[in-house]
C-alpha cells in the first residue's frame, strides 16, 4: 500500500500537487478503517468499495476526485507485481470447465468485478472463469450470506446445485452451508497465517516508530491565552476528530442512517463538524440533527423496559442516596412516599419498589417523559432504524440504555474516546466507536491516550453553557423542548464563555485541506501531552475548567482542582488522589518537587500499562 502511495505521490507531483506518500497512506488507512467499522457496526449491510475509499482519501486531502481511477490503476499494477498464479488450481478449474461444469468466482472484496477479471486474465489469460461476482459491486457480502443469494438468483440455481470452495471459515463455509450450499473449506496453512501476522506486526511497528518521530511540541509558537491555545492545540485535534466523523458517516449513509448530536457535548462537536464540512467542501447527504438526550433521559427509557443494565448505572450513580432521592431524579419532582423509600438505595430492589402502589406514580411520570422523548426522536430521526449518536465519550452509557429500551431501532455511538472507566460490562462496546482513542488506560507511548489523564478538558471544550437535559415538555406548536431550551443547530452559541472552542473554530475556518490537519495534529498532540502531564502555570490557566457538573439530574458539581492543602507534606501528598487533574495539583502544590514527582507518576503509568498488557 505504501508503494502505491509513493507512486501516486510522484504522479501528483507531476501535476503540481505536493502531498507526501506518508500523508496519502495515513489518509488511506483511516478512510479504510472507518469505512469497515461503520459497515460492521451497521450490521454488515452493503460493502466497502475501493473506489469509495480512494475518493474519500482524495476529498480529505483536497485532491481532484477525477484521479480516483488513476490511483486504482496503480493499485492493480502493484497487485500484478505482488501476486502469483496458482497453477494447480487453474488446471483443476479448466478440467471442470472441459467437463461442462460452470465455474464462477465469488469474492468479498473492495474491488469491482472488472478489476478482479483483469487480475485473473493477467495471470491465467481469458477463459479460466465463466463469471466473477464481487461484493463491492453487488453491495452484499459472503459473510452475511446476501452475496450468495444474489449469485444464486443471477445464475438461476438452487442452493443444492452449487459447490463453494474457499479458505475463510465464516464467509466460505459456515455462511453458504447454512443456506444449503455444499462447501469445501480449505483453510490457509499455518505458516501462511503466521507470515500474515508477522507482516501486520511489522507494519504496525513501523507506523508506531513514525508516530514517535512526530514533531516536538516546541515547534508550536508561544501561546498567550486560552483562545490561542484552542487554535494551536485543540484546533488540529478537533479537526482530526471531525474528519473521522465524516469518514464514518460517509460509509454509514450508503447503508441508510441518521446522525444525531447529543446534548450537551454534541452541540459543540456539531458546530466544529459543520464548519469543517463547509471549509473543505466535504459532501454528506445524511440527515443530521441535535437530540435532547442525556444519561438521565436514556435511563428512563431503559427503566420502562425493565432492563437490568439501568440498575448498573443507577447503582453506580446513587449508591449513597435513598430510594426517594432516585425517584425524584427519575420522575422529575418530589413525591409523597412511604417510609420504605427513605432507606438507602439498593438497585436490585428498585423494580419491585416501582411496582408498589407508591411507586406507580413515579413510574407514570417516567413513562410520560418517555412518550415525549419518543415523539422528539421520531421528529428528528423519522423512519431511520439506524441511529448514530455523536457525543464526547467515554463509556457510552446513553447508547447502552437507549438500545436496551428501544430495540426497534439500532443505536450506535461515535465519540471522541471510548474507555471503560466504570469497570462495568463491555457488551455494548461493539456499537460504540472511539474515533480518536479506544483504550482503558493512559499509555505514555500512545500520545492520544493522554486525554484519559484529564478527560474533563475534552468535555468542557465541547459543552455549551446550558443545563443538561432533565425534563421534556410539549410546546404549543407540537414540538418537544427540554429544560435546556431550543438546541437545534444554530440556536446555541457554544463559544460563549468558551475561548478554547472559539480558538478551535478559528483554526477550522483557516485550514486548507486534510493534509494540513494531519500535519498540525501530530504537533498538537505532543503539545497537549506536555500541557497535561507536565503543566506550566500558563497550561494550568488555559486548561483548568473549574467546577464540573455531576449530572444525571443532580445539581451537585465537583472541582477539577481542589484548594491547596495547608497541612504537612505527607497530607498534601495524600490529597493528590482527590484531584481530577493530578499532574496540575502536583505542579501547583509542589513546585520544587514536581521535577521528581511528575516523572515518577509517568513511570507508574508505564508500569501499569505493561502489567495490564501482560494480563491480557
């Protein structure tokens, strides 16, 4: 693939277009990865086509789409030089054809049928295969069984009259066998399997080395305020995230879906996303709206369905509250309840409590709120069964709860990062994609995971100064509105009181193409890591977000940095654990010791990461 991009870079240079092979490769890999991710999360309906991947790669980099076929020509030329003919199989197939047996090729591939035929004819000459069927052309795969159905229809055959031979256990054996097709499974040899794994490991190692050779953070000019920090540091990082959203959505729109940006964080994300699409001229026909949702709203939906997953969330959030407290949060008002409701909340008993005479009033209010949410969802998502939620992250509770309560729709979430910080079940993780980070721990060798050290900076960056969605109400015009007001696109200025986001939008409004974003992002990530793990006084001023809402219907908040301890050294060291941004607490409270304490903390993270890897 890299050789193909090298040749393509030379072709581009001849036309006066200067893009490096490495930039082409990174764009190609991310376009390909997110296309397959969107396909698989959406149930595997359809297929990824190489022409689409290359077209998106070119659009990202601001290159003419007319060059798509030229790039695929290069791909095929390299395939011709890299592959070799299977002479023994060819002789066997010719023998079958001479005996009057029709021979067809059925392939799960991103290549079109004519490109596959071109490769076959290059190695074997014409006439080896009667017909070639490509999943990319028919938009159906062998692994889903839909490609076999299309082939049987085209060949006018019953399943029992076809024999299928291949090496993939699912696509070539299990899927067709379930349909009544006879199969012969010939798995790849163990040596070939190991060679493939070794090649993949070698490629990933090379990419890892290249990542570590990124430009140093010092290449960013001196920053003077939050807006300049937002422009230089968060600007490229957010633009990178928005490009990933676009790549995922471009594939999903071919499968039929709607994109919904979650209140509150999704409002800031959408502002950056729409600005990026407009600035780079990136096409996206998929319908998209902002959605009145929160973990509280989603919990009500799962509660009505009596899904056990809502109990996990409630237990984690309200383990120190009473049953009456939880009822008030979920129902949206204070109730006159029996004495039993004053006892400490135990999640396992909550469904039974709601079934009592006293609990029925709470359940009725929950159902009323749910009816309003369903009405709201219908108004913005319409008939689309596939709903893609876009949010900041991390665990994906909203998706998990909505999916449990509304199985008639397919909910999935794309977010900045995915992390199981809650230590709960990961059963829903296949439907949740961290488009920038997918890790449960900060890894000092993976620079993007630094945001897991101080996640509140990302949440604060995108969230506008409006309350979380707690209550829904029906307006006179028939529309549903929340306590946060009208959040439809363009109605909320997410930059008010948020100079970091204002700086991000300044950056997006000035970028030339995706290549610039990728170049700038490598430096920006290095600078952000330095700011979070070894902050200066300026970094702490730029990134300290103050009070953060506890949310889930509650008015309480927590401080990212507590006040400095006035007690002895030992007590101050112990208090570091109470801060949400520990590195900043160390830099503030131990100015003389920070040069020793911060490296020690980084070493502890390295040891923890290695230990976790060995345990896996």
